[in-house]
């Protein structure tokens, strides 16, 4: 592993490209072959569909890493700003906002969101860390109150604030990783994005596999009948081991990489459970579907954005990214 760490950034990039996409291609081919074999058992078909969904999420995460690498800090910031816009649109569409919320929504989409990513791009880490949870959270209810509608005021504003917190604040920490300045590791911020995406994606896959193969006592049956602490621990531990093996592509030592991977994956998987609870409350199984098209117990049909289910694929990352970013910045005492 020491020899790998001595490689140049371009050599490490090429090696990661071969490893990641080689494994993804092999996994995709294996699932394709498996899907061609007829299996009348519904449980097996559902298991295969779950694995395919998790694999698609890893493909998307890997492509995000390469786009971040190619685009540099500016390109990555603009890219994730677009993702935040689409994810927030999915979230707000399912939350039943009304005409009196239009002022707050305009403020959220066209002022708070771009300002947050502007602070990221200019490396104003201290201000970007508090802009949404402090200033935006005070400003949005004021804009809503000026509409003069007191009906369900707290509920309406809480929905908008929570959507901004997850879709904008959480996700904006991913491109911020590109701008962290590690001594003797300058210009390798994209590897932190790669590290985060891989450990979170692997944790999701292993948790999904463990929930099907090693079922434990359901913890939150009304939200997710498959979620158990056994599956969560399995996914988190697998992510930690993967993080330790990938330390050579990061500024971390093996134990540091393992600890940060455990923190990121554990928080991401719990965040995914939170988003699952929100979907249950909205009456849908997946983000990107209209509530009106989804009768109780059925999946919605009509799409509400051009990127169907984007928030499904990025929910864990929205929770893991801020925890990972601030853990890294605090532990390594990284300022501006």
C-alpha cells in the first residue's frame, strides 16, 4: 500500500478508474446473467431488484467522482448545485406546499441555494456552515409570515426548512471536500469525494444484502420492515474495512480512514432511514412520484422532476457528507 501512496495524482486516478469501473462492470454483468435466469419466487425477484437498485446508485456515485475530478472545484460546485436544485424540487413537490409558501420557496430556490454554493466555491467554510441553519432558518419564516396565512404555519415552514437542510446544506458539503487544503496533499480533494461515495455506497449495498440474507428483529416496522441493527452494523463495518483499504488514496492513515468511513457510512445509513420515514409520511415509496398517483400501499406513477428518484439515490450522501466534512476538518484542524 505504501507504493500506491507514492504514485502521482494522475497515476492514482488511472488506477482507481480501472479498479472501480472494472468491478462495476463485473458486478453489472453478474446481475445481468442472474436476471436472465427465470425465478418464480417473488422474494428472489425482489432481492435481485434491490441489488440492481443499489448497483445503479454506486454507478451514479462513481460517475459523480469522475465528473468532480474532470470539472475541478468550480465544475463540481456547479454540478452539485444542480443536483441540489433537482433534489429540493423533488422534496418540495411531495410536501404539499401552498400558494402562501411561494415567497419562501422563491427565497429558498433562487437565493439560499445559490448563496450556499457561492460560499462553498469561495471557501468561506465558517460562514457556509451556519448560513442555512442560522440565517436562512430565520429568513424563511419571515418571508412566509409576510404572505399573511397562519394556517399550519409551523408545519409548512418546517417542511421547507427540512428540505433545504437535507437537499442543499447536506449535499453542498460534497464539493466542499474538494477545497479542503491538506498539507502535502494539495490538489487531491477529489479523492475525498471518491472515498465518501464508495464507503457510503458500499454500506448501502451490504446493509441491503444483510437485511435480506441475515434478517434481524425489525426496529422500526412502520417505517422499514427490513431495517435492523444487525444489517446496519454489517453495512457500517463493511464500509469501515473498505475505508481502511483505500487509505492510500487519501491523506489519512489506515486507522483514521477506517474511523472516518465508519462515521460517514453509519450516519448515511441512518439518514436514509430518516428519508424513508418522510416517504412513508408522504404516502410514496420513492421520491419523484406524485402522491396523487399513489394509493395507500402502492407506488406512485407520474414523475414530478426530470430526474426521477434522484433523492432516493443521494439521500444517504446528503446526511453523510456534512458529518464526514466536519469530522475531517475538525480532526485535522483544517481552516481556510
